[in-house]
C-alpha cells in the first residue's frame, strides 16, 4: 500500500517507520528540515514542505496514495487547514489525528474517514497494564472490552485452559495461544520469538512465559486472575 503522512513528530515518525518496515511505500512530509533529514534513511521517501500551501500539495501524487494521514500534534490551525485541503483533493482515505475534544469536533466536521487518538489510546493501554499487570498489549474494542495479550499468570502454570475459568465466562473468548521461544540471531544474540496458534483446545496446557490472546470484558478477566 501507499501512504502519505503529514507531520513527522514522534507519532508521525514512528508510524511512518513502522509502515515502511512492513513493506509499504511511505511519503513522509514535514516543514522541519531537521526532522526530514533525520528520517530520510528510515522512511521510503521524505519531503520538506509546508503542507498548508495548496500548491505544494498539488505537486504530490496524492491520487496514487491509498491512505493519507494528518499526524500533526499540537498545531491546531495547521492540522485543520491541511485536513481541509486534503479533503478537497478527494484522496481515497483520509485519517486525522485528534489531540483534544475541540480538535476532534472540527476534524470530524471536515469529513475525515477515520480519527486517531494516540495519546488517549496509549493512556488506555497503560491503565490496563496497571489494572492487570499480566496484560502486555491491548486493543480497545469498546468501553468495557478489548483484545488483550495476556502473560500467563503463575497461578495458571501447567493448568489446562478449561481449568482456569477463562472458558466459563460468556463475555470472554480465548482466540490464540502465543508460545514464546528463544532463538539465536545471525549475530549470536538471543531473542524471544512469538509463535501463534489460533486453534486453542480447552485441554491446552498453559506454560510459563507463554501468552494468551483474549477478547472480552476487562473486568471479567481481572475477577478470574484475582480470584
């Protein structure tokens, strides 16, 4: 896929680098030459330009982009203006980053296809890790539920999955088992590699260091772990 990312601050840069590493073609744009220069070897293409200038945007192959992302952080005016200009370009998919409720309201009114809330999402993940120490990663589905990567708690070591109580609650479903294996890299360093099994039998024995992928109510998982 082809992505155009406006704004190469912490969020925009990290997003662009990850998309590039996944094999996508990414054009990253920022008004700061320093940011552009520092990322030119980590993103497919980088360009230093003022994207609030409609003429600059017209010089880009926006029609070829599958997704356009306005990743600007705190500059309210620039974010809104660039979003409006890109909307006029009729790009295939326009994603905006919102950093407060007022900004969210304005960006939504401009008709973006999707909104990102990186700070809020990061805070929610931290909250879950603090509430459930065994949660490594999570993806919010709705207010009460999420998909979670759960390190197997010591109390469940060598138990069968159906002995833990995780299969007895209607609001929870185990959808995957991650076996964590140690492998040597080409340079001789050890690293942990995840092996995913999406066919998880109730009789599966849970082993130390491995993880479960669970979809469901966060509070229900906490009840089972704290029991």
